[in-house]
């Protein structure tokens, strides 16, 4: 993605790796849209904390971060004892794997790294293979997003008004994004469109991240309150909905995404508006058999009870909004049933949700 800062345009990836410092490089997304900053994590524990604290967020981005974090942890090991190295890598894996429990991309990414490392016969070989595999996962994530755009652009007609929820853009992946990929591809084909970006409470990723991306890309857009979508649908002002996913069940077609996605799917079905989910292959969970088995992350209540912003001095500040004696529930995700989803946009084509299992080998399932 190209970012313009102080009149200068430069290409950035959301996640990268500094091999010289053994550091994972991340865009500090909590500062956006007010400040663009690259931070480096010093070790795998800092990398896991960056995922938990949402310095980096989004399915593919935290997948790539976990992949680099596993390599980072492996590279930090000193010595030649394979048994001790294996125990160390297992501890790194567990730390990173529990950082954000709902998303499956980190686990799928780290499994790719572990599979590659198994071919090494010494600690040094395994360390080298780990970093190479992490780089490949990041490159694969970027490729998948480009391919999603190529398939999804066929859904967009000139003049369409599109709704998206949360951020499934470049910031949520290594590059390009999933839900935004068809929009960027449409722009490249000179198709005009207008995007409505749900604010996405409580962390407001739509208002802060998606809107910032669309502005950088010069795509026509407006931020709307989460509860405004039904009003616009009722009046024929939304033609298409495209969202992302943090975990999609390959056996059932159920989709886990940011809280509020299920609500939008119900509204779209009520108004007969196509509702699509865009995902890379790493977001598919082939093991779980029902959506209710997906672990739904419960985040801290302060996200609901207040908001972060920039004060008059230009400093980032948290402001309590809610009644001071009230508590809150804060589930981070919800599950959308397959029957509410028109199609799943993948790097290898668009599929009906309940047909994922039928096409599992085409979609990368190897067992």
C-alpha cells in the first residue's frame, strides 16, 4: 500500500522483519489516523503483546506477525541442543498462539513455520528455515489479497455503493487487504464506487483505519455510525456488502468476524443485498465443526465505556464516556451463519459458504 506523508509517497507493508536486529516491524495502528509510526519488537514476548494489545490487528497481519514472532523466538535461541531448542520453540508457539484466541491465521501461519523447520537437521538449519518460511507466509498473504481483488472486482459495477465493516484492508493484512482488494482493483479499472465505512465500535477501526486507508487511496467514502446501515439499506443506498473474517469454518461456511458483522448480514438478507466475505486461505479452519465452538475473545470493558482520541495538545488520551458506575460486556467477535452469506471470495475463486468443504483441496486442505 502506498502511504503519503508530508507530500512524499512511499510503499509500506503492514508487517516486516529486521533480520539484523531480530525484530518484527509493525505499523503502530493504535496511533492511526493521527500518527504513522513503525515500531520494532525486541523479542517474541513483545511480539505477542503487540498482537494482544492491538498494535497490530487483522487476520493476515497477526498471522504474519505470529509467523515472524516464531522465527524471532527460534533465532534468539543460543546453543546446539536440539531437545532444548524444541522445548524453547514450543514455549514461543504457545505464547504467540494465545495472544488473540479467536483468529486462526496465527495458528495456521505458525504450523507452516513448524512444518518447514522439521526439515532441518541442526539448530542453525531450523532457524534459517523458520525465517524463510515466515517470509514466505508474508509474501503468500500479500499474493492472496491481490488474487482476492482479481476475483472480487467482478462483483463491482460502476457507480456501486458498498458497505464494509471494521477493517479488512491493507492494515489488516501484509498488503492490499481482503474486503478492500476488490475496491482497489475496481479503482484500477476506472470503476467509480462509493464506500460506506461502519465506524465499528468499540475500537472504531472503520472510522480510524479503513477510512484512513480509503483516504490515502483517494476512494470516495463516508464513515457511518454502526446503527445507520439499516437506514441506508432501507432506502436503497447500499448495493453490496463486503467484509473480512478472522476465522471461517471450512466444514460449515460459518464466518467469525468483528462484532456487528452478524447484524449487518441479517440486515443485508432482509433487504436482499449481496453479502460477501473476503478471506485468504490461512483464515479457513478445517477442524472445527460448528461456529459455537469458536473461542470468542472477551476484551476489557474500558473499550466500551470510553474512547481514545487526540486532545487539544495533540496528545493521545482516553476519555470515559459511559456512566461512571456502570460495567460493560465486550465480546470482540460474532459468528455469521452460512445461509446469510452470498459468497466467500478467496484467492482461487468465489464459493458458496456451504461448498467450501466440497472444494477443500482446491482451497488448500491437504489431508
